[in-house]
């Protein structure tokens, strides 16, 4: 899983009465239309102190932007955001994102394949109700709230890997990136690596606006 990386949030509005309300997967499967004005408003709201230049559009495969770049997608009932400041455990997430979400459902997913690290979080009504963070060196570093259904096969040993050392990732018995892919499927409806089913979200079809931070003039030379 050399290239499997994410650093992103989804904020889901459950108040509109639509079929996909409160469900990011259902909204993404509907092939929603990108709202560019809402993307720009979100950019100004969350990053008021940084100027950005627009880049060519990307897609949901661009879920791990680096060098301060930013990806935003706003659809009816759903906001997607990818930025390097999101690469943290859920309890350490910058409060501005939690304030922006308000009472809406917020989903957080981080996967960094180069260090076998994974974290995810779910907020409901402004409360962090599930957070899990695992890495190869330290094992489980955060475990808050009730486990989601996709986790159970891992904790019950159904994804055991005999090739792993007994003390790998604190002896959890499975590879963190395998659970990371399962979490991505559960929360966002797709996987970056492994089998992709016909009924999964196709991330390359979900457009995102991309932005690069503007360097001060004295740093351009």
C-alpha cells in the first residue's frame, strides 16, 4: 500500500430531507454537482489568514494534498475537505473544523502508508463519538467511543496476518492499513487499494477544487 494516503474530512448535513441526508456515501454515489461558490466561501471561512491561488480541478483521489495545498468540494448536503492540517488523531483536530461543522455529522479519515498509520473519527451533534488511531510503532494511541461494525472482524481476529511480528503495532494482530481501507469504505464508500466493487463510489468521478497557498513576495526568490 505504498501510495494509499488520506488526510480529509466530510461534513454531512442531515436536515434537508433528501434521500442521502446524513449519509456521505449515498450523496457521493448520486454523482452530485460541485458548488464552486460554496467551495470559495468555505475556503474563506476556514482559512481567512491565507491567500490561495486556484489550481486545476482534482478529484477525490486527491485526498492527501501536500505543501499546504488544499482540496475542497461542496455538494448539496456534503462538504469534503483535504489538507495537511487534518493529518492528526481526531481528538487533536483543530477546533475551527469542529466549530464549522456545528451540529452536522463530521467524518475524519487519515491514512499514511509510509509509516503504517491510520486514524478516523466521527462527530455527531458536535460530540466526538468515535475515534481510533493506530500506528506501526506505538499500536493503538487513541480509542474513544463505541466501535463501528466494520471494526469488529479486525478485533475478533478475522484479519490476522501471520507475517506480522508479535509486537508489531502493539500486538494488535492485523495491519493498520487494512483497517484504514475498511474505514474508508464504511465512511466514504470507496477504497484506494484492493478490490473495488461495481457499487462502490468511484473517487475519480468526484470533482474537487484545488488551491495552492500564495507565498509572500519575499519568499518567491
